[in-house]
């Protein structure tokens, strides 16, 4: 069996690899720009067909297709041939989940039950379990035992308090995912300014300034209107960029000891805690309350 590109959205090869094909925005497929693309093409035929019509294409290995049972956690809607290539897969960073609902059942029964869930894909590792009861305080014990992990078999009967290791991911419709990320980002930055001591502020969203408005799956950036002026901030992969150009002030000397990327009007914060600290320093430097 050879390699094929199917519906202009996925590439399948003879090694059973499944690869998703997307455009620059990470959501659209070549079929959006080439609606007349044949349903099945060999790779060389596909590249010849899209040449000159599509500027840039990404091929991601290890992606997967939503099943007929999958449901978007935000709206509850499903996925079919009409929106077959319009989905965003989000991996759960936490692989540890409670098995309490399966107490009294075997690991194999729990694994079969979780595979039927519609709110995402859950794959339970049937060979390990964590429970506070299993914690071994002996410093000579293996690290996993000191954390409460033990090896089990698929026939192991789940006890109260057991937790399992899952491979877990969910599928979202693009619009639902964008709204979810925007809401989560707004809440995160609202808490950030509150933690930094800003008593009154307003957040206005704007297109992602790192990936640009071409990216349809990126969280927005925000203009924050504060008592010290306009501050712009947003995520750039692993850092938060804080730009205080709108305050009309050069604060770079205040951050001289910070070994991060910075300019007279901007600094990169490695995480929320650093961002809160930088914002607090800016507030203390620029805001002088009127004495009562």
C-alpha cells in the first residue's frame, strides 16, 4: 500500500502514520483554498496540485481524527464530514485523574468505560496506580513508591482514592476553542493585574501580536488601561511580553539586573509570577497617590 493525501486534509502512509495538513493559521486546510482538490491523491500529485495556490503548508505527525462519538466540550456539538478538518486538539497537561467512579471495577473495565466518554479521548495506563495509601516513607524506596505509585495488572481491582495515569486530549470546534482561550487569557491577566496591586484597570483584547492575526488558534493580547498609562501584554510561546510604550516612560534601568530580553519600553517575563513582579515594580515606580 502506498502513501495518499485524503480530502486535501490528511496524509496517510504505508507505516500507518496519520498526518494532518494545515495552512499557516494552523486551522484551515488546503481544501479551503482549493475546493476542487480531488478526494485522493498521491503525495507528489498533491504537491503539484497546490503549487502556486497555497503559500505555506504544515504537516503534523501524531495528530488524530475526531471519532463520530466525539463532542466539543464547549458547545456539545459533534464532528462529521462537513467539518471533518475543522477541529483543534488540546492535550491535557495533567495525566493524573481520579478513578473513584470506578471503585470496585478492574483496571481493564475502567479503561473500557473511559474509552466510551464523549468529552474527549481517555487512554488509561492499566499497569500503574497512585494512592496516598501506597506512599512509602522509607528514603531507600524507589522514587515512584515514595510518591504513592505501584505496579498493577489489568485485573487489579480499583480502591477508593486510587488515581490513574491517562493520555488525555479533547477536540474543539475552532470558534469554541478561540472563545475558550480568549476567556481563559482574560481571566489570567485580570488576576495578574490584581495581584500586582493595580486597583482599577480595563482590558481590551487585540489580535495576537506574536503570531499575527493570521493565527486563528492563538490567544489574544491585551491593552491594559491603568493608572500609570497604557500597558500592552501577551504570550510569546514561553514568555509574556510586557510593553509599557503607552506610558511614555523608559523603565529599562529599573530592570537592569533581570537577565531577560528587554528594551527601553519592553521586557519578557518567564511566567505569571515574574510578570506580576515586573508590573508591581512599574506601578511603584510611576504611580504616586495623591495624599489624603
